[in-house]
């Protein structure tokens, strides 16, 4: 069927649904996520891999919520709202799960906060504090990961990486370079530059620092920073996304 | 039949240690050893890390003297950056180093050793601690706690935290000193000085009671190693190496700090996790030397502050024309250094340059090797790093202040044990004197071994067949 380019496209019809989040009656567009609907209504759900302005990933599971009628927990960042949905964002069970997720993240790699350049400015650390994670009950893996300091300006310390893939997404979706990607499977997964070449030898990296600024931990940092000195400036992202529209 | 006495753990020191005394058939002490029993391995796990992390990482060896590691490590990193840091940054680092000198010396004297001195070496062990002092002489306990608090508070004002401040960084410090902070610190100096002066006076009055200890608690000839300023003055932050011999003659002078490996060798012994540094040209173990407050005062020509210089003159009169050789007088030297530290901080704080906002030099790793040396409260501290082309650590060597004194501590333990301990009639007070000689050196064993844990000490008495015949444990 021939198109009529002169005719403006009709705005897609999006229904509004009503649902309950933590007992509050809420109206939301049907294409919204639970996380967005909650945020719009001042209900805060902890997140880690999610970042406004980037695609949803659902990797970290920090934003898990309970949905009435479903035995399993849902990630608020990647689950759409639905008519009549009843969502609980905070319960003993959820708190227990979130703390456990954090403990597993801390145990998986080396997150010794006291000597980390992001100490005091780290989303993982802040979440641990906010969620009351005061112990790690699983054994630390104590696996040694490489530090790649070959880039002129930045450094990747795999020991501090939680595989949130914010760097992968921002580099692909916003900068358009797609320097970052994920290699390996399961516990062996690692973010890599180009085809696992040293970052300093990457021909696709533009040196824009977006990956560094959105990284929630001390994994991607500016070189020359001492312990506690790495403060990220991630505020540019929603603005950039909005100004670019869908381009 | 010979026997062995083990003192384990050694009490009122910083870190884990034990002492072994070997007795001959006649029950007299034939040999004595001071063992460091724990291992941490900081030098190894620094490898692979980016060098700008080193000040914070190496400072974690110790919660008592983290600032010393911050200073030595930051200086080693300056060397890696290949920069001369802003003058004010150097003065601010010096200020924090002196604040730590005051708090650490106060801890050593009041909290760890004053009980031996004020209550007596033979007093009941249950009372022979800071709480005993509190009961017996509350003013002394208050003075000790307050003096330590002054030092710690100055560190906090400068670096934001009392323990492990992150303020000292490669290239300088990461925040200048505000006028308000300067005034706050200045306001504390007079009270600190009053405490320091009255403590020094009361110590001088006590000295007469300890003539036997002065004679036999680690009183032997040795060389002395310390930093001195280029003019020969007392120095804690920078300067050059000076070594004097037992007669007080200068053996080496004006040795640049980066040349430490030319004068210091490190040996290891199977009985301790602490290395045995020695004066390289004299070989091991003949190259025994001492570091720390006693060595610094023996080596310097002057202190450079009025009260400390007057005190230094009196100190020198203890052994005119020669270095003061009794390890007991580490205490005396420590108290003079507290006076000096407070006076010198006062001098630095009235320097108009101290509030300059130019406090950091920025550069990338330009050298592949960096050496940083400073005087920690317990003696000369050396950090030596090597990095790859990307600035990642490939090698680290830390020569800790307490380590330098290892040969001397072993000799001192043997001397005091031979004089005070009778294997046929083991007395707690005699064993306490063996521990007390260790306390003279104020060893920081968590630093020296990179040991980890609480702070106990044990003495064991072993006979010639290796059988433990007695043990004193705390």
C-alpha cells in the first residue's frame, strides 16, 4: 500500500492504564515501565544498571518489585505497567533480595572502597549503605582482574566493574562509536574495547568520556585521580537524549 | 640443661610479637630473640595497581601512623610524576606529619609506657596500664589523652578524617588550608605546648629512679641514621640522610634520599617476618644502626625551635660529646620531639604562604621509578616504586621505620634479659623490663611486618633441649 508522505503521521494511540503502586492509585501510559510510573509519582525504587536516557537493560535486578498474582519478582525498569496491576516496591522480602544482590556484587570482584578512587562518590557504595548491607555473607571470590591503563586519559579497572553495561549503551546509543561491548559468559563476562584490544589502541574510541561519566563505580575513571577523588558528572545524559530526539 | 622462655604476646606495643629467651645450664640468659609473628604482604598486592592509589593503599598498613605512609608514598609518587610540588603543598604535608608525630609520640609515652615509668616496672600487671595511670594520676592520663586528641584533631582539620585522611595525593594535597582552619589549629598549639612542657619536666624528675634501666635497657654503641635538613637541623619531612657512628662522628652526610639503596641493605632471618635492614658498607649484622627520636636528636645539629633547642642541650648533657646510647632515652627524645612538633607547627601556621591555594602539581607518570623518604614517628620510612609505561605498579619496596631498629631491638632484648632475667627465679617484673625495652623503640609491628591483628606479647622460657619451661602471656 502506497504511503502518503504529505499526510502527517497520526499520533500513536496510547492508552492510559490505572494501577496501584504501594497502595497509591496511579495513572500511567500503557507503554511506560513500572519504574517510570513510580518515579513520576515520587515513589523511589533503587536502581543500578538503569540510567535515564539509555535503553533499559534489566541486568542488575536491584529494581525488583512484587506484582500481585505473580510468584516471581519483576524488574521495574523493564516491566510495562498494566491495567489493574498492584505493585509493591518495598517489603522485607525485597529488601532481603536487594541486599543479597549487593552482597553478590561485592563478593564477585574486588570492591575495597577505602582505597578506591570513587570512594564516597560510588553508586554501588551508596546503595549498599542505603539498603543496609553491612556484611557480605557469601565468600569473596578474590579473583584478580586486569587494569587497562593504556588510554591516554582514562582507565578501566575490571576489578570494580559490575557489568551494568552503561558504558556499552552510552557509547553505542549516544556517542555512536560502539567501542564498548561485553565478552565472555557468566562469571567470565567482561566489558571490552573494540575486539578486546587495549583501550589505548582502540580506533573507534573518540575519547569523549561519556562511559567514564556514567559508570556507577570506580571501574571507568579518569587517570591521575587518587583515592576518593573521582566524581562522575552524569547529568548530561537526559539533556543529550532529549535534544537528539530519536535521531 | 638449657631452657627457653617465651614472652608471647608482648603487651602494650603496636602489633603482634613474641620474645624468646634461651637459658644456659646455669639458668642465665644466653640468647634472646624478638620475633614478628605475622605477615601481610602489602608490597605484593600493590603490584598491578595504578600508582596514584598508592598513598591511600599503603597507608592502610597502619591506623596509628597512616600519615607517615601518606607522606612517603606521596613523595614517591611526586618522583614518578617528576614534579616539584608547590611550596605550600610541602609545608602543609609537613604540618600534617608533625601533627601525627605529636599524637603518635603521645600514644607511645602516655598510653603504652607511662605505666612502667610512673607506677614502676614491678607494679602489679593488672594496674600497669593507662587505666592504672588514670586511677593513680588522673592529670597525667588526661594530659596524654588530650595531647593525642590535639594531634588527631589537627590531622582531621587538615584532611577531613583523623585516621586515613585522603588529602595527601601525588603532586601535593587536594585542598588548601582555609583561614578558619588555620586559626582553629593555631588555637590548640598553646595548650598542647603546656602539656608537652610539663610532661618533659616530670619525665626529667623521674629519670633518676631508672639508673639501672638506663644502664641496661638497650644501652650499647651503634650507628644512628636519620634525615637532617640541608643545614643539619632536625628534619621529618625532607632533607638528606646523615649517619653518625657510636662516637658521634659523622660517617655519611648529605646523602640524597633517592640514594638510600647505596647505604641500606636488607637481610632476612628465619625467626621473624620483619626484615633486618643494615648499613650496607659495614655488612650484616655489623651494620647495626638505630633510627627514630633518639637517632634524630643524636644526629641533628639543632632543632630550630627555642624550647626544643633548650631541651636538646640538656639531652646532650646526658652523655657529653657522644650520642646518647641508652634505648631508655627514646622516651626522653620522644618528649622533646613533641615539644618541637608543636612549636614547629606554630611556626608553619603563621607563615603567610600556608594558606596559598596553589597546592597541587598535575602531571602524568613521567618516571618509571619513584622513591619517597620521610621521618615517621618511629624513624626513617622509605617507599620505593617501579611502574610500567601505563603507570601500573610492577614492584614496591617499603622499608619501615621499625624495621631499621630490628637488629637493635634484638640486641636490646638480649642485653636487658641478660641483666634482669634469672631463669632459676623468674619474676614478672624482670620480664616486664624485657618488654619495656621493646616499648622504648615504640615498634609499629603492623607496619614492620605488615602484620594484622591485635596487640599481644608472650615471653617463653625454653631449656637447652627446646622444652618450654615457663611462659608469661597477656
